[in-house]
């Protein structure tokens, strides 16, 4: 089978598969060129990637001073240069001032509200070898793909809890979770939820258009890291290895009619300051090109995964994460900011009062176990999780805690006609 469609069928890795895994890790010459599109990948005409990467590569964050930070905080409009100052080490002593300014911007554009949603993983089969991900094709985990009956059962359990927005996720396997399968899941979701998001493998414009017609409202794609050299060492095999195709996913989604798009780098994979800058600029330039769309940013950190106890967010601490989120809010005041269940309760409770506008609740990153999580019943046949979460509050607990912080939880604010 060709490298770009590689798939491991057996639960245990064969000797041949283990040999190939070792070669990919030890011999870069065995890997495909991560900057070359594979067969079937759509190429679009866009200058966004060049703008973002050139700005990131020029970013010398150690060159910024306290005076640069003060100037950024004093201005009414945050420029790209101001953003660079706010993400720099020089801004660390000004975190309190940044938080005050971020809180003001959040209140001005989002009021006193916090949106609540939940993710639903419907499959964890994957054809990529990403060394930091629990779903990667060489990781010996319990694989599962939900049937449509099982998907609807999970959705009913979630909807009965009161949640009105769902984010559906799959592993990155076209073979096991093809676009038609995802489209049928979207049709089911549209019957239970007011807002349907997708976090799946990147697809072409016509496929995004089909998924939107099936009921999907927005698409989130993690670039993971914008450092293409580091990206190459982390994504050793599969479609995800192709850096430019992944980068252009959000633009293809907008070209396909999606209402909104989400962006993220996984902080801790590479230089987090440069990745944070690139994420914000990716939004910024697309927002100028497609002003009608809705945009959101996430800011996750590395979390432990099954069969790998060495993956931890050791170099991006909560103060740095708070700095990034505040800088995002000041630079992009209209953009939604999601803080995931990867973070601990105390951090999430604090950041929603400053910069974040959206949180997940009732989270499971496993496959087919919402009934056990929500109803206390044992999951008889579930798939393993993608990563470990830190905040496992239920929807009811999150709703009450948001109220307790003096904020208004929001489940949906769209009017459908």
C-alpha cells in the first residue's frame, strides 16, 4: 500500500510495521517531502502562508523592551508590532496590565458571557504517525469507529444534558472515517444541536462544501506548529505530514461556505512564542481576506497520552499561557477564544473572566463512552482516548461554576429563520 494511505489493521504491530516505524524515526531519507502535496490534495492560490511564515521567521522576541510593551498597552489599536511586544519575555512583568486590558476588550465585544460546548469523538482510527498524539497509527490502543446508531445514542445523551453545541472529531483516516461517513454524522447532529463543529482531517473545498450542506457550521484545524522544520520531525508519515495542505485548510473551508473556522498551535511542540504569533497572524490575514466569517483561537498545551509518559507541557507554564491568551484578546478583540479541558479548573475559571469566551464541559476524548460518563453506566466497548484531560467537570457543574463567577453561560446565540 502507498505511504500516503498506510493503515495498520491488526491490534498489535507486526514485525514489518515495527521495522518501518524504526526507519521513519531514524532515517529521514525514508520520509516523503513534507512540503509537497500528495495526490488528490487541492492547491489554492493564496499568499497567506507566505505572509505568516515570513513574519514568524523574522520575529526576534528578545529584541523587545519594556518600553515597547508599554507602548503596545497604551495604544488604542494593537498593531502586529504591538502583538510581538506583548508575546515577548519583556511583557512578563506587565501581565496584570495585559489582563486588565484584555478583560476590557472581552467585556466590550462579548459582554459577560461564556459559551459552553462539548466534543464528541466518533472514531479514533488514524493513518498518520505523529509522535506526540495518542491516536497515531503506531500506538497500540483500542480502536473504534461508532456506527450511526451509536453516534445518535451518544448525541441524545449529550443533548439531554442541555448542551446545544457539539464539536465532532475523528482520527485522521479517510479509509475508516470517510467524508460521507462524517457527512451523515453531521446530518444526525443537526437534529440534536443548534451549532455543529468539525475537527477532522483537512479536506478539499468541494468536500467542505458537502459537509456544510450536511449541517456543519464551522471547522477547527490544529496546525500543531508553524515551524515547518520542526513539523517535519514530528509528523513522520501520512497526509498530515504535508505542511502547506494543512495550513490552507481553514481557507478551503471558508471557500466551501463554512460559517466559521478555528485555529490552534499545540504549545510546547516548538518555540511557543513564535507559534503563538503565527496562530494570531493566520487569523488576522484571513480575517482581512474573508471579513464575513467567524474566527476562533484555541491555545492548548501538550498533555500526556497513552503509552507515552514523556509528553508533558514542561516549557509553557500557566503564566506564559495567560500572557498568550491576553495578547490574543488585545490583538484580535472580535475573535472567540476557547480554553480546553487540558487545563486545570482554577486556570479555566480565571481566564474566562479575562480573555476566554468559550469552554468545553462533560468532556471525553475516548470513543463511545459518553453514556458511562453522563449516566454512570459502564462503557462496554469504547475506544481509547486521544490525551488526558485535567478538567472533567460535567455540563451542570460547569454551568453552575460559570454562574458562580458572575458570568452568563450561553448555549446558543443564533437565530435560525
